[in-house]
């Protein structure tokens, strides 16, 4: 079946630091890949997505590239802000369009 | 993007009572809606998949008689937690999937915090 393995947290960074959150997946076929962000007490918001190999999703300074050869979709941001503090979930959607989530990574950015 | 609402956002109920949570897609038609449960500091656990006009499909280990799901229209799905117990306390999140099969994106509601005393 499908699975997503995500970097364990928590991650604590200083403002303006570089962020990488690793995500690898196992899936049959050609899944779509997503990063969701969850702020405290809220539901999930789509951060970015990629639907085929070599696609790069980007939003709000965050980027992730769909790497089929390494089955990865790592999240990066060049300079994080305090407001980026949240939990980040990597996810994939297979042909049934059900989402399989990673375990989530708590990010805390300190001023 | 598309908007999904949930009501109530928070609910506290006594053990043994039932609670209904509504999930609405406000600006799109959702042929499929998903219900998730999230434990503190944990990922989302898919409880069931709800298709408009048909019975929900429950994930293994989820009691269908306890978590009643109804998807009566293309914009509304409800989750009823029957005879709630303290262990049912959790954050429940729904999502809607657009009717267009080209779209893989699920749109999530803001969640409902259920506390059973």
C-alpha cells in the first residue's frame, strides 16, 4: 500500500534560517504529492502540490520538487519567519484520491 | 481556493450523549468527503470516506455504529458520534473532494474539537 515517511520533529530554527523537511514515499502508480500546513487549533491548509515527476510546487517561499527517482518530495524554504511556526504534513494521493499522510513535523521558528 | 466549513468548532458533551458535526462545502460540490480524527501531536487518521447518496466506507477499526456518517447532498456531510465516551475526545476534521476527477486536491475544514466529560 501507499505510505509516507516524514522527518521526525520537532524542528527549531532561528528566524531567517534555511529549512528542509524530508519526505519520502512508497506508492504504486503515479501519485500526486502535497505539503499541508496546520497552525495551532486549526485544520489543514494546502501549502503546495506537484502532480507529476519533476514538477516543482511552490508557495509563500516554500518549494518542493517531485523526485521520482528518489521517491522524495522534500520541503524547503530559504529564510523562515516566526509566522511559519506550525506542523507540516507531507501527503500523497493515489488513484482513489485518498490522502495518505506522513506523521507531521512540528516547526518552531524563534525570533 | 475552495472553502469547507465545520460546525461546531468546539463542543463539550457529557458521556453517553450523541454529538453531530456538520461539514459543508461552501463554493463547490463535493461528491466525496472524508472524515479524519487527529490525536494530540499526531497525524490524521482517516476514519471513513463518504460518497454522496451512498453508504460511507469505514476504515478498519472504526466502528460504523458509533460514528454515523451521512452524506445527503453534494455540499453536506455529517458525522454523529453516538453514545460518546471520554476516549472519543479528539479533533475531528473533514475534507471535501471536488466532483471533477481531474482534481486531486482535498479541501479541509477547520476541524471540530470534541471533549467528552
